[in-house]
C-alpha cells in the first residue's frame, strides 16, 4: 500500500490491475484503517481514471456474492449519490413505479453515506426486509415485481471499508462503483451519475458490456432526471439531451424536490407520494425517472413511457408493489 499511496500522492495513476489488487487486498484485511482512509482520501483530491475505475469495478464484481435472477430480465435503477442535493429518494420511488408498470426491478442500494437518507435507509425504516436468500428474492419479484439487493449482504469483502466511509461522511470512489456492481448482473440498467466526467467514463465502460443501459446526469448537478433543467443521456446507440418539455412538463425549482434532513422525513415523503398525496412536482420527477427506465427496457417513446409511469402511480400499482414487498418481509 505504501508504494501505491506514494504513486497517487505524486499525481501518478495506477493500472487497472493495481486498482483491482488493492481492493482484493482490502477485502482480505491486509491494510489498517489509516491506510484505507488515506487511499480513499487521495481519490477525493484527484480525478479517477477509467483504468482505475475499471479495476475497482472488476474487483467488486469478482468478490461479490452473485445471485441468479437472469430469468426475470430485470432492470436496476440506481444513482451514484454524492451529488450533494439531498433530494428525496427519487430513484427508489421510480423503481416501485417501474415495477407497478409491469417491469421486473432488481434494486441495488445501500445506506446513505454522503446524504441524509440512502435507498436502504428509507426501505428499512418502512419495513422492507434485507436478505440474500435467492428464494425470497425470487418470490419478491414474482409477487411484487421488485426485489431489494442491499449491497452489504452481497459485498462482504467491503466490511473493512464501510465504517471508514461512514466516519468520513463524504463521497468516495465507492459512490462511483455502486451502480456498476449489482450482484444480479441485470440485463437492463438505468444509472444516474453526479458529474459529466463520470458520465463519460460510465459511457465508455458500459460500451464494453452486453447491458442495455441508460446513463443520466442532470446538467445542474443531479444524479438523476431532476426536471430543474436539461439532462444528458447516454445509451448504447445514442447520446442526447432531454428536457422537461419532452415529458410535457415545466421546469421545476430545486426546492420542489428537496428531501429533508432525516430518515423519518424522507420516509414520510416516500409514503405520501406512493399513497397519492405527493405534490405535482414530486409526482412528475419520480414518473420522469420511471419513464426513462420503462423506455430503456421496452423501447417505447419517452412520452408513452411517462403515461405508463403516471398510471402506475395514480392507479396505486406502485403502492401495491411496495405494500406487497413489505408484507413479504413480515411473513
């Protein structure tokens, strides 16, 4: 580790193989907490390279506990987090709306590190059970159209990193990795990232896979479609800008999609939206993100997919999907 740290501190980059080896060694407990914290900190002070990101991704995929859900041809909706915007749990709500629209979703998520409330925080608070049991996950998909893959259960190799990330409380390169290391290896993915540089890197890395993907970055800094302005979109065969008017919507103000500063507040917003008590702005932003996921899988137009998402929310299908998952959790 000393040699690696010296290279990084001297503004040198490390190879994909070196990056992979460091994470494998971390998983084996070869380094102390100070060394790991220093390693994470260096990457907060300099840009990560594609080779480094690729190596870290390959290590986590190699070390994860895989779960075979390929027969469901599911999609994962997952953002990197780390955008500092403290929105409510938009991609998680969009996941239930997508499931309510009839698509299978394998939702990869974790506790918040740099935000007040991550995907796993709100779902745990509301009674969703986290498990790596394949039978339960399949039953969740069969009955609710969605299952939750809580990252720590599938990435035990990262137990040495988790407490350090919590103590640091800021985004690290692990934020960049989360969406790329879903242990079910989904056929489809909609991924949100927190800056344009990472958008380009993701586009490059996803081109080398057989995943059907949509990668998003709102140009005013969000790791999802925020409807507060234009969003850059990269897909396998196209690259374009999407605007609120493409969904037939007006531009939102940032305060319209703020999520509060506690898990309880986030959970209240989450349930209000699913129960049909959300504001127009809240409903529009979750349906816009769900629409992009639906369009990714079905290749329907964004406008048609947006109508499907609205129907899922308004008619209670998204709420039914969520309640079914909670009921399965307490059986």
